[in-house]
C-alpha cells in the first residue's frame, strides 16, 4: 500500500511493498508492471472500496511492522528507518505515531507542521482526537504517520471494519487503544496531501459523523463545556510543578513518548501528562 516510487530504488532490508489499485487507469498498471520485480505483491482490479482494498493488501503481507499510505500522501525520506529502529530498540512499543504531522500541498511540499502534545486512551475516548468539535480537540491521529506490530493487529481483529466508509482508521485506533498504549515520536514521519478533489477534503462532515458514532458505540463521549474548558486551560497554562495535581483532577492525561536523546545517542522512552 505504499506507493512512493522514488523510494523503490533505495536499499532497505526486509521491506514489503504491497500496492492495491482499484483498476482506475491503464497508466497505473503500466507503472506497477515496471516496478513489479520490487513489489511483494500488486493487483489492479475493482474492489468494494478503500478499506476492502487495504484489508486485501494486509492479508498478503508478512512483515512484523505494518502501516499503509494512501495514494495522495507520502512519507518522509527517513520514515521507515526511524520506525524500524524504534520498534527494534523497544519491544514494549506496539504502535507508534508522530507528534508532528505534516501537510503537503498539491506540489508535494511540506507547508504545515502541527504539534501534538501526546495521545492517550482517556483523551481518545473523550473525543479529543476527532477532527473538529465544540470541545477541547487538539488534533487527530494521523493515519499515514502511524505504524504497529503485527501482533497488535492480530489481537485487534486483523482487519479494518469495512462497514465504515471513511472513518475506519478512527475505529481501528479505538481497538488498538483497548490492547496497548500509543507512543509518539518527536519527528515528522509523513504528511497528508491537501487539494480540492480528494475524498477526505470533500467528506469532512461525513468523517466527523462516522467518528462520533464509533466513539459513542465504544462507550466514549465528548466532555461538557466546563470540563472541556478546564482541559483546554490546563493544557495551555498549567506549569510543570502543578501537572501532577492536574492529572489527579482528571484535567491532564498520561501519555507515552519516544524522544531523541539530546546527545544524539539514540532514543529514550518518556512519560508525561498532556
């Protein structure tokens, strides 16, 4: 499901490229045939939608670390090496995302880099990682920057739920949170390409509705105005020495981070309230 043709020529051991194409263009088949000897598997045929296609690809995969990339989006040049290094160094990390999601423009340039403070199951179940809302919602979990171990995928059901047409990634993260803590790395890993014709840009409201239904179906609920306002104030204003108090009051939540050491000797695991 990774479609970055430029990186196909680079040496990266034990990397599986699986490309599932919906049979949309003859030129796509020509490109896939050209790179066929470097792909673990590819097909170009009609499918039952995006998430059905992704399930098909994952069913063909054998790798220990998994992730997918949609055709509009792309990784950074360092993404796969950093992800592999972190998973190899820390067996306790079962899934990983970034604190710095990128946004590409139509020309593929990084034009925005947001910052997240961290992720936790508690915050996720409170709707804080929904795209928008009239409550404290500091940012969504970027799909193209998220990777996980096969063992977690298998415990969570080994599939994306195709009953959701546009927010199945949100539902998958919900299941992952039931089994493992999410770690976030302080390095940009990938970006979402924004242009006027893309499906997610046109269907933002539908994504929000599906994600809200998923959240409520799993027992989550968005906070009321008072708690949301207090959470927002704590995130922006709370000094470090008061963070433990804010945590006990439920105004801050613990999250797991994977940070680069200042002396550049590698990575370290950290916990903080966000």
